[in-house]
């Protein structure tokens, strides 16, 4: 189903609003992160990600002998 001109106008408006709000939201997230680190420096719930040396690859699943073909996208 194709989008109507009115839907396209509203989509463009919403995307523009998101584009304008993104830098402000990034600043809010950054400020919140810094405040939380300053107020709770001994965070015991923090678990760092694995070091690159500890990374591992998952093997193939049983019964997955040949790769599946991806379905074609539907417009």
C-alpha cells in the first residue's frame, strides 16, 4: 500500500522534529549519565562487557546445515 501525500507530509514533519530534538536528547542523556556517576561512584550493578580476548563465536545450531535464503522484502 502506497502512502498518501498527506501521510508523506506528516512523516517528513515527524522526521524533521526528531532530527531537531536528537542533539538535545543526546545532551540530556549525557548529563544524566554524568550526574548518576557523580552521585553513585561505587555502582555495584555495573558489569563490563567481555574483553576482546574473551570473546567467542557461537557454533551453528543443530539441523542448520545450509543457510536459509532470506525472504524478499514486501513493499
